[in-house]
């Protein structure tokens, strides 16, 4: 059953969009929203909600960073003392003590660096894992109409690539920025204490570095936004082209597909190249300024001599002075990428299309299994698919819906399952307004056998259990009742045989049997059948028909019919045309009326006779009769 929008063809005089208009709409479909500032405290606060449960690991990482920063500030002082007291005064003991102390500091820094890296990355991995799970659960609460407007690749990118960008912030050591700031402050203080004149020469390089970072960071943010956006478009295009590869090859569209992908791939490459350019410019400029600063200090020392130990310590501090500046610039670049990912993730989480509505009043049970009361529905504003539809089904009644394409048959089923909500009127199941019910509770009342089958990776038994832990005995009982046990159990691994993506290793008939077995396994009081025998050969069809009789016994059924010959025994047949009920009754009553149903039935019978093989054919079987929905 295709529970998606049913639309009517455009009016003959309706002007078709030009190619440029179509391209603009395609870009609007794929393009991302424009986002805000380079760093948003609000985004950081929302990320913290996912990091908070793992904050103890971050506390360990922060403590390690601070101790490591303090240790790195002590190293040049140890070197200064070892040189001036040990080498310059030929004191071997002082030199040995200095060497041992320096080695101890280096060893301690490496151990603490391990603690810091491990703690931070574990906390990040756990937090991003929680965020991904939250996004996935959130996607399952959105209305189907939202997914109709979104490329699949964009949503996949939000869960995958964008969260990876946030994770990279932890993997790169984001908290090290705290240590970098501590080191900068400590270096400035110690350099001023050692020699204020030399320190002023070094500090003269700080203003141009700061101006450079400010100039580059805004453009870098836009480059990372562009990377995130083009990644989503690339994923979306890949999904569309791979899913529809049979159509691409059948219509010889390989060159057009390659051209489209090359255009998106080039945009991604250009955006990535821009980000590399800005990052390389930043790094090269910082290194150049550092080298010029060191040369200025060497030149200055020619006019103002200091001790050799002071020169060594000052040089070490000077190198350390530019290291955190460069590191902070790199971390800012990583922050840009992470914030670009975070704002896209939270833009998704801010979507106001949750699958929840205010609860309405509950009326007494009117004695119907389900009912639609004056229901109007449109997938798009103004384009109504159903107009004032009212129908009721008594418990145990078998109702068939028939009608041409776009008449609204699948829409009725979608409203009962609350895949969509009606714009007007009320939909009830066992007397309950469906908007007052939790969707899971509502859908437990239905078993659905769709026409468009979806099988999930796992085993045959897993698919029959439909997400529940399969009860092997119950699965076998269902298949025996269906008459499909021998067919599905004859595989090498029996009911544990793996199901590949979309069930590609099973025939269409086998997939249909698994879908029917899934409905039997669920054992719900209402069954929705979308032509349960649509893709099954005559032998398997006979099994399915017998099993369907057992499935429907004592249950209410809504049958969306394509082959009218399969619904002759329905208690009531409802004919839909252009979203309105035009007639209803039993098969005999509708044939006698000689209206829409009779014409459809006559057309199918005539087509069946035309398609039937000659009488001399070995099997003498007639072709299946189908009509458009």
C-alpha cells in the first residue's frame, strides 16, 4: 500500500513550469537555510545538554590540561637554571638535577596528555552518540508531510556528517583552548618578569596576528557552511541516483546523472578548497610573524646582552607564545566547522512538525470499528484529495475501496493509521477520535499488508515479527496457517535466512508472503489489505487467498482493491471518484446499478479476456487483471 499523496493530473490549460523555474525549485528543495553568528552561546548551551551526563570525564580532561599547561611553563625556567648554574658555572650536580627535573616534567606531561585525550574523546563519543539517538528518535516523531518535502540525503547528513563535525571538536581537543589561554597568560607574565624589554619586542607581533584571525574567521565560517550544505546535496543526489539506477539506465540518463553529480562535487571541492586556503593563510602568517619576531629579538640582543640561560629560556617561551596562538586559530577553525554542523542539527530539531496534537474530547463508542465523519483532506493547501467523506465499518465487516487513480483510496487508510491528519471532520477507531490516541496505541489496532513492500535487514523471522523479538513457535504457526512454511523454510538457513536490503534476495511473491505473515503475526482486530495478491503467481495466490480468509475471520477489514474480481465477497464495496463516495453496496447491487463500479468491472473483464492465453496453451491460465488506482 502506497500511503502517500494521491494527486490529480494538471489541468490541460495549466502552464507547465519552464526549465529555469524547475531548476530554481530543485535548488530550493536542496538548499539549506541561512544561519546566524559564527559562535552562538545558545548552540553551546544546547550541546551541553548532551555532554552534561559525561561531564566527569571532561573534569578529568580539564584538570589534566591545566596541570600540563603549568608544567610546560616551568620547563624554560628549569632550562635557564640548569644552563646558568650547571653549564656556565661548571656545576655537574646542578646540571644533573636540572636534567632529571626536566625529564620528569616531560614524562608527567605525556601521561597527563594521555588522560586528557582519552577522557575528552570518550566524553565526546558518548555525547554525540546520545545526540544521534535523539535526532533519530525525533525524526520518527515528525509528520510524513515533512519527509515529503525533504531530500533523504539532507536528513542522512544531519545524523551522520553534521554530528561528526561536532565530534571532531572533541577529537581535536577543544578543551585544550583552556590550556592555551593559561599558557599565553603565563608566558606573558614570565617573559615580562625575565626581561620586560625583550617581552615588549615579542608582544609587538600580537596585534597583526589578532587582526589576521579576525579577518579570516568570518570567511572560514562561510566556507564550512558551504561544505556542510554541499555534503547534504551530494548525499541526497547519491541516494536518488543509486535508488533509481534502474530508471537511469533504462532511459539512458547516465550522462545527465554524471553531469549533475559533477556539478555538486565541484561545488563541494571549491568550498573545501576555500576552507583550506583560509586555514593555510592563517598558519603561514602566524609562522612568518613568529620568525620575524625571533629575528628582531636576536637583533635586539646585539645591543643589550643578557645571560645565555635567559636567551635559551626566552627563546623557548617565544616558541611557546606562538604555539598556543596557532593552536587557538586552528581550534577556532574546528569550532567554525562544529558550529556549522550544530546549527544545522538544531535547525532540524527545531522543526515544528511534531507528530502530536492537542487532545480532543472522547465520545461514546458508536458501535463502529472505524469511521470517517465528513472528512476533508489535502496534502497541499487547497488541493483536496478527499471531500466530505463519511463511511463506517461495523466490527467484523469487510469493506472494499475501489476507484481510479487519485480517488483517495490509500488516503483513507493513511488517515485511519494517522499517518496524516484530516483538515476537517473526525476519524474514529472503536469510537476514539484518533487525535486523542497515542500513535503507537492506535497502530497496534491495525495489521497492514501493503502493496509497496518494505523488508528490513535481518532474518525472515525478524521481518515476520516486525521489530519485536520473534517467537519462533509463533512464527512457524503463522507460516503453517498461511501455507508458506515449506516455501520459506526450504532455504539453506530456513527462517534464519538473511534478508538483504529491501529483500532483494527474495522474489516478489516471497516478499508478499512475508508481509502477509507479518499481519497474521500481529493479530490486530483491524486489517488493511492493499491488494494482498498483487505480485503473486497463481499458485501462491491460492495460498494467500486461503490464508486471507483465516486472517479476516472475526476481524474488520479495509481492502484497497485493484482487481475487482477479488472483492466479490466483500460485505460492502465503496466506490471513490475524485475524493468523493459516488456509490456503495454489495458486488451484486453495484453491478445491477450499472454505474461507475459496473463500468470498471466490465472494463477489467474485457481486458482479462483480451490478455488470456489461447485455449491450447499448456496451463490455460489467464493473466492477472489489474486497474490503475
